[in-house]
C-alpha cells in the first residue's frame, strides 16, 4: 500500500475540525494530525447566552470531546495531539509542539515537547480577544483558552457576571449588543451601559438594523452612549470595582467592565514572511499561504487567522471545502483547483437582543425579531455545534 500523505492541522476549533473531517471523508490517502491545546471543542458563538444565563444552556451544548468526534478513524488515519505549536520548520518540514498536561490536571509532570512531520500543513489557529486573555476588563472566555481549563474559566466568568449589578460594556458591535440584551434579562437588579466608539450601534449593518438595536436596548432600560470611547479601565481590588474613564471625561464605577472589542491573531509560531502588517496570514484565492507574496504549495490557512477581514464562523464551511478539495486534488494528482471568494458569501448579521427578539439582515433583507429568534435567539445556534464538530456544516 502507498505511504500515506501526512497533513498536520494546527488548531482544533471550527476551521481546523472542518478541514480535518472533510479530508478524512474525501481521501483514504491522508493521515491527519490535529493539534490543539484543549481536547474540547468550544462552541463560543453561544457565549453571550451561557456566560450570562448559565442555566439556559448546559456545558454539553457548547463543549464537545474532539477525540470522540474522530473515533471512527483508525490511528494510522487520524491522531489528536493536545498541545500548542511553537514553531514551523520548513527545513525539516515539521512543527514543534509543547504538549499539554492531561486535562484533569492530575499530573505534575511539566509539559514536554515533540515534533511532527508534514507533507501538507493547514494553519487554523484563529484569533483571541483581550477579554479572553484577561487583558481588558473582566476575564471572559469569548474564544477558546489555551492550556487552561475552559470549563473553569467559563464558571468563574458566570459567577462574576451573576454577582455584578453595575455593568459597563465597551463596544457596540454584535457581541456588545448581544451581551447587553442577555444582561438586561438576567436575574437580579442590573444597570447596563453600552459605550460605542461609533455614532451608531452595529457598525456595518443596514440603518434600519442599527436603529432597531438601539430601540430594543432602550426598551430594556440599557443606556447607550454613542461616539464615546473607553480611555482607561482599572480594577480596584480593595472595593472589587472597576473605574472606567470615558472620552467624554466622565468616570463610571462599575462591578464589571466588559471589553467586547479587539481581535488578536494567534500567530506566535507563524513565520513573519506569511503575515500582513496586522499579523494575519496572507493567502491566495486557493487559500494557499503567501510567503512574501509567493504561494506555498505545501501550506494552507483557513478561518480567522487568514487576512480576510470578516472573521466569522459563517465563512468557515466554504473555506474548509476549498482547502480540503485542494489538498485532495494535490494528493490524488487530479489537477483540480478550488477557489474561495469572500465576496460570493452574502453579508449577514443576526443579533439576538435577549431570548425572544433581536435584529439583523441577510444581504439587504432586514430580519424581523421573530426570525432572529428562530435563526439564532432561541438557542444561540448551539444546534450547529455537533455539525461543526463533524465538519458537516454548510
Ligand atoms: C463571542 C463571539 C461570538 C461570535 N458569534 C459569531 C456569530 O454569531 N456568527 C459568526 O459567523 N461568527 C461569530 N463569531 C466569530 C467566530 O467565533 C470566529 O469566526 C470563529 O471562531 C473562527 O474559527 P477558527 O477555527 O478560525 O478560529 P478559533 O475559533 O479562534 O480557533 C482557533 C483554535 O486554534 C487553537 N490554537 C491557537 N494557537 C494554536 C497553536 N499555536 N497550536 C495549536 N492550536 C492553536 C486555539 O486554541 C483554538 O482552538 C463570534 C466570535 C465571538 C468571540
């Protein structure tokens, strides 16, 4: 039997899972090594709901075992490595990995290193946020945490948000509006203020959608300050409050400051020659990585880490199909080439404001509140988690 072609996939979230599952289904000639610092897939899309209303969604609806999702494949076809890639070495065509301690944290053995060779490499290391890293405001796991226990991080965030009565949200984008809508419905007295740098909420959405978001929040007694930025936010340990200074000169004292802005590329291990000025990976239309502007035939990138500006889950399935088709085409020498066009994907925004309503648009079509509830608000898309886990979402 011919030697299997080795494909290493870096990152086991929506994008890395999509491409791994599709490759396994589409060719029997590849061996996939999927590397991710956690062995759980985190359906972070529902974070605004379960961080604020823990009882509304149990962890089984947003955390899934990655190894279990590949249990049908033998070890010579698929290996999961719980670790963090620290370097790509093209001289030896291998990646260096710091291996994680076991997930229960029962071992005191320090993390060890290993390396894995590849014929093809897929970079799906995504992005993180200042709030996820605890760099701004209350620490909230909006994206997967690295080696830390995601369940613990979620639980701590839920406790903090539950206890907070005065809350200031920095950012009037979809995440800021969604969190505000959930907090306005949460148990206990809460005074919520949203601060938006732009003169409207939901920048980039159509004007009717922006107006509806504002009106829905006002109706829920949420204060919205537009054209204002957060200049500084400092945690005062002795009072357990945040002092938040705004560009208007006003200072707020709150129990929780929630930073919803900022997207940081997970690129520490990626050669600088792959990155644009903002740190995202340049790709061509076949999603091959551009190394100093030249397409690499052995390396692809997919998902948030690419230089495509709309970092959305809705972009992942088509990108996954493109990368899988191109790797299969190369392995089986079929000469097929699939291309990805971000423009061909319709612009959409679906923003629940609380459990039963919200706003949004699909292209130029405005979505009524009941449709937002139906598409997203009722369960924050958690029904899609198993599909993304199995690379079956379209
Ligand atoms: C709160 C929130 C809500 C959102 N809601 C929506 C929505 O409703 N609709 C929508 O379309 N989009 C939404 N998004 C955007 C969506 O989450 C991203 O587009 C999506 O997560 C991108 O998936 P990804 O797999 O490319 O990257 P990520 O989800 O960022 O995953 C990257 C993975 O790579 C791992 N990794 C990082 N570095 C390394 C390394 N060195 N070695 C190994 N593994 C590594 C990470 O741990 C992680 O598991 C939302 C984002 C947030 C923060």
